[in-house]
């Protein structure tokens, strides 16, 4: 069984399907209206950050704090794992997630008790916060740091393009998944995009994204939400909903005393919600047939409505790919 622990919902198949969970059995969601199905490339573009998005400071970045007319207050610092910097007199200041201008204001406010009319400037001297984790069928899986905004192809190249065919030639993977946080996964049919010359093949990533390149001989589902180890879990002939959840580390405390589990069919967008008692009831759980690419989502307690966006970016080969995966099971 394959379980990958990710620090870090997504894939759009037509209009985002949703399901409300009553205290009794939840009905399956209605299929999305085909007239409202968005262009998958447009959805992919919405997933990537803007090209001119302002940089925000992150853990591990090296910065210089300059105060106009006060060289004694100048400091060269590394943002700590908790996102804070420590300045004499002012103490600890949270700067992670702030722009350079906003972090300068935070420093000014922290020093305002002791000094007046300060003008602070923050400069990033070394970018180390743009980290992306690349896992799966690559030569050198691991965490990689980028000075600028990382892109999908850059990240996979850093991990080492997977080798395919009898001569083991390095090639762009057929597909990959981008996990963002604990509740988003974007499927990209990468080779089809590259061969068609579509710019979204090299979409911009966000820091802490996790790129998973599957081995085409393996099949897996994505387990997201309130589980201890969200991410891909290998799907075998013996897999059950209960065993998949167990491989993902089980549910967290935030799932509540009576967790609900929503299973989304990635091919149709239909979903089914089960109570945890039903998950461990062989008669009920046997009604759920898991397929490669399905999403298993455990919502936070008290929040029984979830919306999923399944991006399957394969303009011509999407259906064929799904059929091939099903036939291999």
C-alpha cells in the first residue's frame, strides 16, 4: 500500500458538484449541468497564481531590515520556522505571509513604542521559502527550493524526468497531481499539454505545493480533508474504503465524534456520503466501488457541505485515459 504524507480539493469536472449531508442517509448528488461545464484550460489557469502576484515572505527567507537614519537598527535576519523574526527592543514579529511593504509596517509598529517617525525598508537577500515537494516516479524525489516563482515543469525536471520505454528514455510524464494544502488536488494531463504546445503545461506553482508523478502501473485515489496523512493512497483489488482511510492515518479530531466520509467519482462528478458506521459496515461499504482518481473527503465536524473541483486537463484523451485506467484494474 502506498501512503504519502503531505503537509499539504480540486479537480473540476463540469460545474462543481455539491452534497448536503442530513443526519440520515445522504442522497447522491445530481450530475452537473453539461451546459455549465467550464473550459478545463480556463479552470487550470485559475488554479495558478497571477504572474505579477506580489511576493510574500516565507519561512527561511533571509532579509535585511533597514531603518532610515538609524544604522544602529539595521539587522540581517532569517525568518524562523514559526514565521517570526526577532529584533532587539521590539522582540518577536510575525512576518511570514506578509509582503515586503506590510512586513516593514509591522516592524515600524513594533518599534513605535520606543522610536517615532521611523521609515523601515525590508529587502529579501536570499529567497529560500519557495519550496516544492516532488514525489513519485521521478529519479530524485525530494524538496526543492526556487528563487523565483516555481513552475510545474521546473519542479518535475528538478526531481528528474521519469524514464519510460524499453530503452528507459527520460520523458515528460503522462500525468501528475498537484496537491495544495490538505483540501486541493489538481490533475494535469501533462504530456498532452506539452505536445499540444499549451502554455498551462508549465503553470506557476505556489510554495509548499506537492507534485506527485504516478507510476502508470499503479492506481490510486486521493484522500483529503480531516485525515492525518492527506494525499494519494494506492488502490488495489483488496482495497476498501475503511482500509484506504486507515492507510491515510485515520481521521483527525476535527472530523468530530461521528465523522462523515464523502466519495466523489472523478469520472462523473457524482458523490456519495457515508457515516463512519457505514464505512465499517461490509454491506454498506460494498455499495461503493472505488476507481482510480476518485476523491475521498472527510469534512470538518459541523460542516457537511463540500464542493469539489476536479481538473482533468486532457482535451482529447481524457475519456480514453480513464478507460485505460479502469481496464487495468
